[in-house]
C-alpha cells in the first residue's frame, strides 16, 4: 500500500475548504441583490433629482423672462416719453435686449461633449444675471410680484403748448413757475342804422359807421405743483393792459370828419385756480385722459365798474358815445369750467385735444355808472355759457425742439338780462388756428411760443403768446 505524497495530501485537504467557501459564496449571492440592480436604482434617483432641478431652473427662467418683458415695456414708455416730450434719445444701456436674443447667444463649452440641458439653462441664467442692465433692473424692482407690472411714471408725452390747458402734469413734488406774455389785436367794423324807411333805399335817420381796434397785453405768472404723479394744482395771476380806438363817422349830421374815441385800462385781471387729474395709465398707442376743473374769479375791474360816456342814460341818448371811458380788465362774472384733455401718442406724432364747458354765474342788482356820477340799474345779468373744443398734433424735431399745430373753437351763448335775451345779444362762434413751437434750453428751462390767427369775424385777428416754464 502506497503512502500519498505531500502534494496530494494538500489537495485532498483543500477540497472540503473550497467546497465550504463556494457554498457560502452562493448563499451570500442569493441573499444580496446584484451589483447591476443597485447601480441602476441609484442612477434613476440621480436622474430624477436632476430633472427636478432642471424644472426648477426652467420655472425660474420663465419668471425672469416675464419680469424682463414687463421692465422692457416700462422702458419703452419712458423712452417714448423722453423722445416726444424732451426730444432726447435714451442711453444705449437702457435698451434691454429681449430674452429671445439672450437664449440664442452661443455658449462656450468643451469640444469633447455636448452641453446638457441643465448646463445650458444655468449658463443662460448666469449670463442674464451678469448683464449690468439686467442686474440694475432687477435691483430696482425686487419687490414686484410675478405677473404685476412694475410701477412707472406713465406720464403723457410733453408737447409744444398752444392751448391754455397743458396736457402734461407736473411730476410729484415738483414746482413749475411759468411767466408768460400774450399780445392780442382785433379790428371790427360795425354799422348801426337808427331810423326808418319810407320806401326801399330811402332812409330817414342816422347811420353810424364805426371801426373798433383793440390791443391787449396780458402778463401772467402761473404756478403749478404736483401733489402726486397724477394730480396737480395750478394758479394764475394775470396783469392786463388793454387799449381801444373807436373810429366813427356819422352821416347826415353835416360832418365828414372821422371821430376817434380812445380808451385804455390796466390792472389786475381775473385770478384762476385749476386742478387736474390723470384718469388712466396710457402708453404707446394708448390714449391718456386728464380731467380738470377751473375756477375763475372776478378780481379784475369789470364793465359795470367803469364810467360810461353818457350824459344821462345810454339808451336812446345822442349826447354821448355810449362807450366806457376806461376799459375793463376782467369779465365781471365768476365762472367754473370742467373739461377733459386727451393725448394719443402714435410714433412719431402725438394727437391731442380737449372738451370743456364754462358756466358763468349770474349777478343780481347790477348797475353801471354814467358820466356825471349817475347810476343806471340793469337788474339781473347772466353772461352766456361757453362750449369749447380743440384738436391738434405735436411733433418732435430733435432732442430739444418740437412743434405743434391745432384748431380751437368756442361757442358763446347769448347774454340774458332779467331772464330775457339782452338787446343786441347774439350767439357768437370764435375759431382760431394755432401754430406753436418749443425749445428746451436745459432740463429746467424751456421756451414755448404760440401764434393764433382768427378765422371768424368775432375772433381776435392775431394772438402771440410766449411762455417760459422753469422747474424747481
């Protein structure tokens, strides 16, 4: 019997050990999940987390796009205001590029692989945040909730003023002092026939032919203060100088010489107070509406306070001219005038206009003084109300100059005395064509000039107005 060698004994001894090891390994493999399944589950969790982060980034990017679009609209309104009002071109760094252009900017990525969606979104957001314009705009409006436009002035565009009522409100907390000077001239021909006819073309009586030429100069000091961005108060203090020449020739009186009657007057005019409120928030291709209410006092000397050139009475009196020896500086009636002004910006032109209705309050126990100190009672006097409207357009020539042209019309009702139409009172239509221009010397001082030409016989032939608004 042979004895096993050492190597064989070693091999025989290792067989049971190897069998036990293989059995334990098999049991361990049955108890634990495969390595492949463990890696797949972790990968799925990572992908889900990454997708969630991508969704969050996409939501954030959409919110930023909405905010930037709203800021862009606000900047467009401010740019339109600056272009039309002051004729200025906004700085280039205020023009915000749309987000569509930001998303098209090529990204610098390694050449070895394509950028993932998450990396592309992060790069776009980082570029938008690093842009100085975007960062400044974001710092200016961090409190605005998503979906709500940031607050802006939304003020109407400034235009060269040609009408009495301006279309642009004074900014909040700002005071504007506006001295102005207005010159007016009118010439009317009047023929008065006092008598009766026996047959046509044969007149028995007096023919009075008159030419009335009136020159007025009004210096006005106007102050406006902005109580808010949409509400302002205005006060006017006028000083009036008026001169009138009446040229007459009475036929059938034995005189062929023209008689000239001259009178003038000067002093404080009627003080006015006006309140204006912007009713809506307009914009490019959206109309602005401004409501206003004006009160006019009767601080100036009126027609009933001056002495009239009559010896006893002015009715059927041939010993006087019936004209006032001193011309009045006021209307003699308190009045209130509501109105509505509208402006419609349509680049590069701004259309504007207004509607108004002026009501004169009646006066009772009115009398006038004739030559010699005699008082003549007139009773109750009510001046006719005035319905007015105007329309015009403005255009900016450059960053400092602008022009405007328009038409203004007023319909004056009859004057009533003791509840009836006064003798000789008729309805009057006043129509004026206006051309104006403005020049801005600086951000605080500008010059505005307006020329008006009458188109009806009762309207002053020419009016020239110069205004110098000064901001404080």
